[in-house]
C-alpha cells in the first residue's frame, strides 16, 4: 500500500488516541485477554490497536473460521522490519489454524510507477514470496498469487468498482486528478484482495497493517458495507525503528538490515546504529544510557528478546550503565541477526524446492534463473 | 459506448465540417476512390468521414493486414439501425479478408449501471453475439469474447491505465467526480479492446463508429501514442433515422424495428412511421412529397434499396407525387423488412449450432436456456 497525503499526516500526528477514536479503532485491552499473552506482540503492545478483531474472536469461540490477508507489493528484498508483520501472521495462522491469503500486488507497484512494466515485476514477486515463505509458513494454508495475472481478482475489482466514487477515493487518498487511472482503480483491486476470501470462501478476514495504511481499510469497508459483505477486521502493528533513529525504509538501506545482507554489511549497519548511549564508555558506566530512544533496544523489545525477564534485565543494565552499546548490546543484536539469517537461508532453500505448492496459479520458475533488474 | 456531455454536444452541433477539422477527421474523398463504389455505404456517404483509414489502405496495397474491432455493450435485441455498422464490418471483412474482433462489453453496461450484475449480462451478451453473427459473418475470422471474463483484456486495461490521467478522462467525458471508479477505468478497458489486435496480433485496427463516440477514439489514441503503438483508425457512419423522425434508440421501441419484432409489431411501427407526405393522398398526388425528411426514404437510401437507379426513381416518384407513403413506400419497406427477418431467423438457427466456434473462450450455452431477465 502506498503512502499519500492523508497517511503521511497520520504518521506525523502523535495524538494516537484521538486518531483511534476518530476512525473507530479500539485499543487491544479487550482482545489481549482472549488471544492470550504467549506472544510478545500481544504482551508488549506491538499489536497496539484493532478494529473488529473481537468479532473474529467471537467466531473462533463458535468454532467458525476466519482468514488472514496481507498483501505485498513486490520490491527489494525483505528486511528485518518486515518480520513483525509476517511473524504476527505466522503466529495467528498457527494458533487459529486459518488460511493466509497473500496477494503479490505487482499491479500496485506498476500503477504507482515503482516499476516500468508489469512483466518485470514477476521476478521480484516470486523473490518476495520465497522470502516470506522462508520466514516459516507451511504451504497447506497459504494462498499466494500474483495479482495482475489472477483473473478472479481483476473480475472482483471490476465488480467492486461501482461501489466507490472517484470523489470518495480522491478525498481519502488526497488525489489531485493528475494521477493515472490505474491509481484510482487500484482501490478496487485492493478491495478485491481483501474481500476475496470472504466472497469466494466465506471467511471473514483480518488484515494486519500499520496505522498509516488504515485509509485503505476504510475504503474497502465502504465497499463491503455497500455490498453487504462482512466487513474486514484489522490489527494495527508498531514498526521497528530504523537503525539511524528515524523510520525504517527499504529505499534507505542504512536504516534497515535486509534478510539477505551479507555479514559484513550487517555488522557495519548494526555497529553504526543509533542508540541511547553516552559520548564515552566511562560516562555511560557512571550515568547509564537511555533504552527508550535506542534502536537496538527497540529491536530487542519488538522481536529479538522474547523472554520478558531477559528484556527487563537488559533495560535495567542499560539504565544502570552496566551494558555498553558497542561492547554489549550491538554485538548481541548482531549475533542474533546473523543467527536468524543463517537459519533463514536454510529455510529459503527448502522453500525454493516447493514454491509452486504455495501458489494459487502456475508460476514460471525459470524467471528466477534470469538476471534481476 | 455511452453518451456523455461532450458527445451530446457534438450530436447537437450541425457544423460537422468544423468538428471534423477540429478533431483531425477527414472526409471520405481520398478513400472512396480506393475502396471503390461497389457498396452503397461508400457511394452514398453513409460512411461520411474517417481518420487514418488511408493508412490502413496503404497497408492493404502493401499486402499487409489490418483488423476491424467493434464492440457491443450487450443490451436489448439488435434493431435495424444496427445493421449499418455490422453490414459495413461484414463488407470490409469480406473485401479485405481481415479479422473482426468483437468485444461484448458487459463491463461497460455494468459500470454505467445499465445492468445490476456482471453475471446477469452473460445471457444478453450471447444473445447479441448470435444476433450479430446471424447478420452474415463467417466464424473463421471473427474473434468474439465477453470482456469481463477475458483476462487478457483486463490485463491490458491495467497496463494502459498508467497512460491516462483522471483529469484527461474527466475533461474528455465531462465527469464531475461522482461517477464510480469503474467508469473512470472503463476508458482503459475500451483502449484494451481497441488496441489488443495490434498489441497481440500485430494488426493495426480500424473502428467503425458514430461521430458521437469519437471521444473514446481520441482517448485510446492518446494511450497508443504514449505506448508507441500504431494508432487506431476510424470510419464514421451516419445512423438511420428513427421511425418517429428523431434519433433511433433501443430504449424507445417505437423509433426502431427490432430484428426479432413479430410481423404485427413491425407492421404497426412501419405503417406509423414519420414521412415527408402530405395531409391527404389527393394533395400528395398534386404537390408531391418530401423524401429528404422521410424516415422510410432514409431507410431505403441507407440500406434497403441498393440499386441506385431504383433509389432515384423512388425519390422522383416521391417528389412527383406518383408514390404515396401509405400505399407504396411503407408497404414496400415493410415487405423488405419482413423478408430480411425471415432470412435472418434461418441464419440465426445456423449460428446457434456453431456459436462456440465464434468465441475466443469457452461459453456456457446453458445460459441460453434460462429465463431472460
């Protein structure tokens, strides 16, 4: 999903509680007790808000199914910032034994002019799919597809296109009219991605997203409401901080670690990460450091240190000056990241063998032999 | 193709020559001599203008192919007013041995809210196809398809969607923004219909249309220009007059004769047609009548009387008071129409047997057994 005027405004706002109320999004109090606290994402507020996920949990309690849908606009390799989203999906899928629909939205990248041609997006789409599956999904309950070559999606998009006026899309996305026709229609394609499991397979869906993408949920919910389709639920996740202290972004490689960055690059990036440390070791030993602004601690808290006691000791070690960024925390994170990469590359090879099983349609494996663009 | 602000303005305008110049459309002088005058449409100016058809004829002279594309938004049965378009296509196809692509644009009818659902349009689409084929096409060179279920068209529409801004579409079609997203995107679908023979099969195309539909040609030519695809040519045809004197329209049944109207209805409609006749037979014998405002004579001239000498005698007979509307011309036209219908119904039965051969994709013949909506 692409950034736009309204979204960027939301990102700049710090009055999250007001935003949540404004758009009918609830805090997670009423779902954490039902999901349980076995996963740190729910214990530590990485999943910090939801809309209608309580209704999904009602269904779970009635032994009725639901589905997860989360698209991916094929682009650069995945980075560790993406782990939160996919780890959440993996967790929910395993816990609730539900289907995961994975549209690879080459059409999105194309209409927003991030790629030259639809054809050239097939390879990154497959590469991304491999990356995602290698995070630990089992093929049985995954439905992956490349959006532009999935006629059912294009048909549903056309079907839904009567339920959204240009003016509504314009207002939601802050368009000025100079955008191409594809960007207008993409709202309908995205609605097709989100609602297809409901329309075709009878499963209400939940979409895990960042709050900045909520505008697309609202547009899709408008369509679902008009068509009397169960409205999609959503779970809102916090992103990991970028290594330089600002937001993480694929297009700024120094802010993130790619899953396939080599060890030397990983080391360089992590050892240069922005932390809450003091100017000198001596000063830090004396005064302690600040974990609350530290990107390394953020990565620990949101993903890498799963044990709460361990995390708390790390926090206290930082605050109390016992842990030094460059001597303790950065090397520890580096080791964790490299270990993850090692296991991940093994899983990736396994996935390559079985890739066609994951897909809804035939895929051309020879694409993967060709040169990357 | 649908009517809209700019189109309706064009229809109201009588300064055809100015319009033609404004939009780069040429009169037929430079093509009639090359096509020949064997068909009345070219002899009598029923084909009254063209854009780039001379380039198509250049190709013909170089033994290179071209294709004809003419869509049909499935609706009521065809009426005799549609004959001109399809007879022109049949003539050109036979003369130049070229392919005829026939998109049945259920999507158009759907996004412009002429039908409730895409699914309900499958039957009228097939019915229309049967009607058209029964006009005398041979299956070998016809490529008919229902647009919404033809993935290649939806894919091409998406491809073309980056080449047209909303503002350009808005200006061309006179939109105000309250139109649904499908109507905006339909421009791209239509471009896909028109350009697909060129993109996929290497044939430059000609589109026979009414001048009121030229705005769609211009939008598609913009796309072709940006993609460096040979621009589609067009032939502009005059419509037959409606029986009540104004324009002919399927939605005003008294203005037209449907191909499958029963004999009683046909008789009633034709015998009530608006003519240039006088108040009484005696007066007409004395003063003559006016063929130039007469719908019956218009039908003779544009389609039913193919022999020029016969037509001229009829004109003089009218002007000189020898022919009386209700005694001579109306019964003559009625007889011609009924004879056409009789032969047409026989051909229709033949077409029914071979319908699947005409289509690019599998069709569900059982639809034809179900109740019409």
